[in-house]
């Protein structure tokens, strides 16, 4: 494990994590809200580093990436933990648990890249590694270490993230990314606050990755009934994205009841299509998903 971050407070026992806007103040032994970082011996450590819960070769279209190396696949891995707590999380069995809540096995960056390289030799459509399923940034040091080795081995790095992370972390990993899909869950700060996130930080992540020459960027908005399903909000969201870059790809995706969000049914397909049309007033590339 490597790459601890955080600052020691005045009394020398509580440390504050500086990875995301939650800024968890961690007493000795305490775990952060993401359940993947903790105060270990007076510094913040990524305790979920290299602890893999899921590993699969997926088509890039499933990430989703619609306009990056179509027809290729990526070795996709997830760990556990997330700094947001979306009640509809499809991956809550890994995103909303810590080290005791799910089975995991430790994989080093070297082992991961060796496996990816072998898969690439067997099938050249397999082009790299995707950091996905839970929130990769809660153990961003693994992304940095594996991503560096992957590039040295001629493999690509793909990030799938909610993007709610502080700027210094983005600067560390952005040059390693070949493609990213970032959630933009809402145009409303209050919606992000209800999930434990910060709209401004997500927007800053999107702006930074859009400006990164080596990184192809796509964005996903899951349309949840009663949360973000109005034309006015989609108009605002797509207009903001277009101000960043009207060539950014947007996926407008359909919600299905899940985990703690079962008080509404699936998003009507017609609503997804209508909102995608609103988004197309601003953006060149808009796709619908889960319809
Ligand atoms: S990354 Fe985790 S420990 Fe660090 S501030 Fe965010 S939620 Fe807290
Ligand atoms: S940000 Fe993604 S992984 Fe985290 S809780 Fe929300 S939907 Fe789940």
C-alpha cells in the first residue's frame, strides 16, 4: 500500500483526509465516510488499496463510452467504497460497504498489469484497464500506480467515476487517463448535497478532464423520477456542459428502482428520449441508455 495523504491536526491524533470535499476528520483507527480510507498510525491511508471485489472484461460501450475505440474491450476492476451515498446505487453491495462487508482479494498493480498485458496479447481488442464499479478515487493511489505501469506496458487507462474529488487528485491522475466517463447527476447543488457530494467539485473535475489533451471525456446523467427529470434541469445541465465543450458526449440514462430508492418506478422511456432531445439543443453527441 502506498500514497497516503492528509494533514495532521493540532493535537496530532486526528487527521483530515484531503481527497474529497467531505474532508473527513479521522480519529485514530477511524474510517472515512467512503469506508476505503482510514487513520492508520496518524496518517490517512487508502486501506482499500489493491483490494479487488470485481474483475471482468467488458466492452467499452458498457462503461459507457460511445465514441472511444468502439468495438474494443477493457479489463474492468472495482474495489469497495464510495464517498457518495446515492440511494439508487446499482453497485451498493460494493460501494456502500467497507473491508468487512464484501469479499475481496489483494492484487498489486504489477499483477493487474501483467494480467491485462496477457489478455491484450491473446486478443488485441482488449486495449487496457478500466477503474470502475465503485468509486476509484477513494483509493486513487492505486489508479496512479497501476495506471503508470499500464502506460509503460502500452495499455490504456479508463476511468468511470462520479468525479466528486478535490483538484489535486485530478491533477495527479488526469495525464494517465485515455478515456473517462464522469457522472453529472444533477445541475442542482442541493441534489448533490443530499448524496453527500458537491456539484462544484464535480463540475471542476469535468472541466479539468475536458482540458486534458490525452483524455477522451464522456458524461452520464441517470434520470431519476422526481430527482432530476425536468426539462428545465436537463436544459441547465446540457447548457453548462456545452459551455465547457459542446463536443462532450452525454449519456442520458434510464433509472430502475434499486437499493433504497424504490418509491418510484423506472423512468418512462419517453421521458429519457424527451430529455435527450433537450440536451441535443446544446450538445452534438447525446445518447440514451438503459432504454
Ligand atoms: S475520500 Fe473518504 S476519507 Fe477522504 S474525505 Fe472523502 S469520504 Fe472522507
Ligand atoms: S457515486 Fe456511483 S458508486 Fe457511488 S453511491 Fe453513487 S451511484 Fe453508487
